[in-house]
C-alpha cells in the first residue's frame, strides 16, 4: 500500500514540481496540498498559477488546499516541504517532533547538527544522521540547487582522485528565484552578477556533503571560491568549474562516464540511469537541449579540459527537478527502501 504524503507550499514553483513528479508514484500518494491562507479552502486548480510544461495532474485539480499558516494538523506521515524559509524555520521542526518525516527544500535546517544535506548518489550514508535527531520523525534537506549540480561530478572525481582549489562560476535560471522572484525589466536581456547568499551556500554545503558522518559531520577539506549570476534562462543552472586534480584526462572522463551510486543500484523510481551525461561536442551542454536529460535528474557535463593539473568543465543541471523537488523525492525513496519511514 502506498504511503500518504502531504506537500507544503504546493502552489509555488517547487511545490508544482512535487505535484507533477508524484503523479502515479509507485511508493507515495499525495493526499493533502498546503498553501498560504489566501489559498485555503479553494480548489488547487483554481488558485495555482501553473507554470510547468505539463498540465496540472488530474488528481490535484479538485483537491482543496489547506493552510500551512495555522498550525496545521497533518495526517500524513511524509511531508514534502517547499515552504518559505521563515515558515520552515519552526514548522518543519514541529512536524518532525510530532512524528512526521520531512523532506525539505529550504535552507533553514541544512546546517543543523544532525540534519543531512542528502544527495543519494553522493552521500547516502549521511542518512544515518536522522537517528540522532531525537524526534519521533526527522528532517532531511536538499542542497542548494547549484550545489547539487556541482557536487555530483565532484563526487565522481573524489572517489578516484585528489582534488583541491575549486573555483566555480554559476549562470542560474530565473526559475530559481521562484514564480514571482524577479521583475521582467531586471532580467530580460540582462545578467545579474550577484545572488544573495548563494555563494556562501555553495561553499559551505559542498564541504558538508562531500564530508563524512560518524556520529557527527566532518567537512571535506577543500578550498572553494564561488561566484553566482542570474541569467535569462527559464530552467537549468549552468556552472563553469575549475579545480586542481591529480589525474590524466582519459581517467577523468572515464570516472565521470562510469559514475553510478546507490540509487542506480537500488533502481529507485526517480533515479536516472546515468547520473552524469558526458558530452564531447564543445557546444554542449545547453539548457534548451539538455536540461531534461534523465527526466531532469541527470547532470550534464561538457567542455572537459585539463591543462597541467588544472581541470575545467561545464555542468548543467535542472534546478527545480534535480536541484529541488526531484531531489527530495529521491531522498524519500531512499529512506523508504531503507525502512526509515
């Protein structure tokens, strides 16, 4: 029998991705949708400003939206959270204390002592940290959407080689700012050379994710320097990466092409067959052509070059699927298969 799940923040960009991705899911069934007070009591199809490429799933259209602003009594054991950070700060903790299993997209609890920032191909063992949270339920978080695209190829490299001195420049899609996140005049035909708090998130989260957990988290030792930019692209974060590596180019390319993780071994429903898609064409990857590889869950890597010990490559990942809702669903699938929920 499928596990019943609730989606918090269901009308927003990431919430819509949850609604879409969980349609006909083999493990989970959406039985509650939560929005702000202005959506309370109304049918989801009537209040949502739907912006995804696929139509609203039929199952969700007539569901009556509940409010997450009124100390909700959630019946479902599993909660997918796309809440605003100021709400998630307290509500996610309350839900975990009352026995709910919270899979969060917000940054509110990423650095809490026993909360893993989970990417199942990269650090599946970090899921054990939830046993130390001291609550009936638990919180598991996603990484920042740009961190996710970066860390997957880094994991493929760190499994076989020593790396150091990482420098990354991002070109992040406007969907990463949410449905109402940017004014058209700010971004149309323009680039915004700064995204508040993004650089710090990439630098801090990468070290935690690539690090170890043995009763406590220990950061991976790596110097990281990130610069983030918002560009007029609808979906897909592109990143140009430079780092020092002790390896030869053919070995590097093989490591990226051959990389697979626990989700592929377990054949989890949302896991892509290839976590990393490698391109030799110098004009790839491109958001228009490649953002939906692996149903939006694969990371595309191209422009791979090695000069001396300096490696550079370009990464593309789907920010609202792999970097947000799809990543959370994959986290829940791993927890489900491991018997944690």
